[in-house]
C-alpha cells in the first residue's frame, strides 16, 4: 500500500526557501519541500499559517492565494493517482514518469500557463493571467476541463459557451471564448489535436445595447482644451493634501500627465522612459504594448521632444540614480524586461505607481468639474485635440505608437464639429 502523504503549506525561514509546500509521509518525520514560485510582492507578516493563506486586504494577496490554491490542487491530483510514494517523487520533474497518462484540456492549460510565465521566445507579458481565468471557469464547469485534449471539439466548445452564458450570465464571454479557441489552435500547432473549432461564438456574445449606444455617442473620456489648461496651471495647494511632501509628489504626478499629453505616450512607456531613450531631440522607445509583434520595427516609436516635455526632462534630470526620466521609487531598481520574474515585479510596481497617480487625479477631477479623470484621459485628450487642429493622421498615429484605424474608431468619429 502506498504511503500516505500529508501536504501542508508553510512559511519557513530556517531553510531560506520563503513560502514552501511541505510533503510529509504520515507516521514519519520524513519531509520534502517545494518552493512557491511567482508570488507577487508577498508580505509574510500577513501569512496565516492556520488558514494557509495571506490575510492582507490587497490585490497581491488575492492573486497569491489563487496561485497557492492552484499549486495545492495540482499536487493533490497527483497524490490521488495512488502512484506517489514520498515527497521527493511528488516534487520531481516527472512524478508519474513511465506511467501512461491522458493529457486533458485542464492539464494542457496548466502546462501552457507555466510555459507562458517563463517564456523565452517572446518577451515576458501578463497574458498568461487570461488563461488562468479560463482555467478557473473551466473548473467551475467541471466537465470540459477533464476531457482528453485530443477530443475537445466544437461540441465541447459549445458546451462551455452555454455554461458561460447561462451560469455565469455571460460575464467576460468573449474573452473566455477567445482564449479557449486560442488554446486549441496552439494545441493543433503542436500536433496534439486535429480538431478545428468553427462554432461562431462571437454571434452569441451578450450585447449591452444601452452601454454600446452611450459609448458610440460619447466616445472616450477627454478634457477640453480649457480644462487641460486649467490642469496645467492649477495651484496644487488647492488639491486636498496632508503635507508639503504630498504636494511634491502631486507636482511629479502632474508633470507625468503633462508629459504623456505632450509626447502622446502610453503610461507604462512613460514610467520606464530613460534619458538614454532621448537622441537628437527625439524620443525613441520600445512600445511595451507591441513588444511581441512579429515585425519588430513596428514596435519602436520615434517622436520629437516638445519644448514643454524637454523642460520636464531637465527638471528631473539626475534625480534617478538609474537614469530614468521620472524619479519614481520603483525606478531605483535594476529591471530586466527580458526576464519573466523581473518583468512581473516591475509590472506590479508600475500598477501601484499608476494607481497613486489616479488617486491624485480623482481629487483633481472634483476641482475641474469632470466626472472621470485617469492617466489615460491625457492620451485620449491629446489625440482628440491634435485631430481637431487638423493633424495628419498618419503622422499622429506613427508618433503615438498606434494606427490610423484606431484613431478614426476611438477619436475622429466622436469629435463635435
């Protein structure tokens, strides 16, 4: 009879492993450990060993707890095969090597997610999170996830479509179905299935006609020219604050937004902009959103540095020890954007930095008398203002790292003539 292994997640400092999964053979002191990989900014002061989770009220804690649950479920399923004898075998690279196994849709998805987390061919991204969401919804459906990958055809595709529409009220329907379809496309390329999913799922997508009509009528959120001018000239002392240090940060946040407006850049690209990216009065940068495009030349953007933007660069020159244009705390670290772990840590810090700026902008929105004001409002506003002034759409798209069709769809058609 196989030994019974008791699994326990625990935080241990003496072994220097951080948070680890512990496998213990019942009735013995024999134990093996598996280090937990991929946690987001784990704060171990909030680790609850009894509840086996982080009890911190944050998005990072929610993400980490989901990751721990996935890890536990994966190894628990291996134990349920009855073929595991100890923790060493359980945590080995091939715990069931030599034993025939059926590759299910769920197992393939887990392998795909693990591969995407440490992608070596393309640049790291957060795209795998969409597949984690798909995996969780398949777990709720319970049946399709256990179907052998080679047998997943349109009938299973339709089965999952009906589940999302009926049981999940169609929430994130298109996103889930697109990732399901993409999963099978990947599997077919790897010769793991011959099925092609032809079901026209897009035709079944629930439509919020009222919301669609409002979006078509109002377009994207923008500031008027006068509102933007008021923002630039605003006395920051009038924005609710606690001390002079907060005013200093608000000044940095406002300059960040003005720089976005001047250079037509995306927030993530402004955050990581380095002085070395400025050459001959041009900013030449790698557009993060397009980093995995096949045509690499299209992922680079060249935009002339405006007079206002240049003043902002000079204002903060030398304040970042790593040479970044904006001296955010996160920019005092050495980031490797080609390394998945480093990229994920950078992305988390970037999200936190942008949220702090958005908190500031919510206070400013009250003063400006607008319903919504976020970082992206400034990118939306500059495109709209430039189009109103008769800018060449081709040149505008090129300098903004976007396309003419995107400008026409999101901005041009919503301008009030």
